C-alpha cells in the first residue's frame, strides 16, 4: 500500500449512501461473477452443454478475474491498493483478450460437435424412417 495515495472513498467525499451503494453494486456483481463459473461447471458435468472443456475453463477464469476486480474496487474505497488493482485489471485484460482470440476456435468446435450429434441422432438404431405427421391422402 503506497502512503502517497488516498483511498477512493476520499473522492466520494466519504458519503455513506454513495459508498454503500457502490459496495452493494460491486458485491452483487462479484457474487454473480463467482457463481457463473460454478453453474457452467455443473452444466458441463451433467452434459447439458457441448462446449469444449478448455473453452469453459477460459470463460471461468475470465469471469472469476472480473469478479476479483469488483472485490478489489470495494477495498480501494478504504485502502489505496491501486497498484494491486492495476495489476489485476491488466491480468483481467490479458485473460479477456485471450478468451476473445480463442473463442472463434471454440465456436467451430461446438459447431462440429452439433453436426456430429445431429448425425448420430439421425443414424440412431430404432429410429423410425416414416413420418407420423405427414398429411394423409
């Protein structure tokens, strides 16, 4: 902590309503960011989604980094951890750019998996070749 900096709360004139509104907003956002990766993991484990595991990990790390940034923003209201926040923000930016870069490859993989599932479904044994909803003549 650098003693030459002041806490961010100083910039907000230590107004309790403004401080707590900021804290609540950051806490709510962080809570959601920390919950989303677990929901994605649960969906992946139950095979509800066909997203590649590596892409889920990238999204989870990206989302967790965003949540961490919101928690640090709360701390900087009272403690001037600006260097820590700046490093975390830079790391989050790098993770975000990496996720953006690899996302098209993940989308292609998802499309391939969807086609494979469609073919498997069409070739499944016991599938009727007649259509029951065809109009009768």
